[in-house]
């Protein structure tokens, strides 16, 4: 049985190993990662899938501004243990995350990902046509979803990270710089 639950501090190492297995370490150089770097995920919106004591899936959402004064969430990465691909775990993680984001009152979600896969959840490139990322990105993979009617309609400008800083990471950076 697989349990979807809130991410816990003890999940970090296993989560990072899973992300490396799914995407490689090159994922750390992507523009989406720049928006997450040094930040905490949005409160209540970091999920782990656990099976027999192992982390086999993850999804997290992050606070961003989608153009001037328009709050949104950036979803990602979504990852599932390759041995479980096709079992529906990614879909379950997505619906869990989107339902929770909506219940918490968030209006819109953005992501960079496979358009045909994310279309099943209602994501579309139409909502991101006026938006850009603060670095290189593939326009056809930049997608949005309104959780609340009109939340991202007409959004324009550059995405900007707005989430809380992860003070533990900041302390590590400061120690390295000293």
C-alpha cells in the first residue's frame, strides 16, 4: 500500500535521491530550480508517497508571483520511482496537491512539464502566454491552471519567487562563504 502524506524533514535525503534517479543532477541547473532555490515550499503543499518505509513519489508547490502582484504556485518537481511508472501514482500525487492547494485558497498553479501529461489535470499554455521565466525555458512546456476562476487570466510579466526563505539553507551558504 502507498500512503500519500505531508513531507517530513526525514524525507529530504530519500526525496533528493528519487529526484536524481528520475531527472539526474542536471535538474539543478534549470530555471524552475532557480525559483525554488533557498526557499521553503508553500505551507501544506509538499507531499511524499511512501511504500513500505521508502519514498517512492514526491510533489511540491512553491509561492511565486506571476507578473506584478499576482500570486500563484509553481508546481514541481513531480517524481515517481521508475519501477512504479504507469501505476497511477503521479496522477494521485497531482490530484492530491491540486485539491489541497484549492482548499487552501490558492488561485493558480504554474509548471514546466510535459503538456500532454498535464493537460489531463486542466493545464494549458494559454494561461502562460504573457508570462516568462527568469532564465531559459521551453515555451511549449510552460503551463498554467486556474484553481479559482480567472486567477491567471491575462497574467503577464516575469515569474518571481516569493516564498519564505529556508533559513537552514541560508545558514549553510553563510558558513561556506565565511
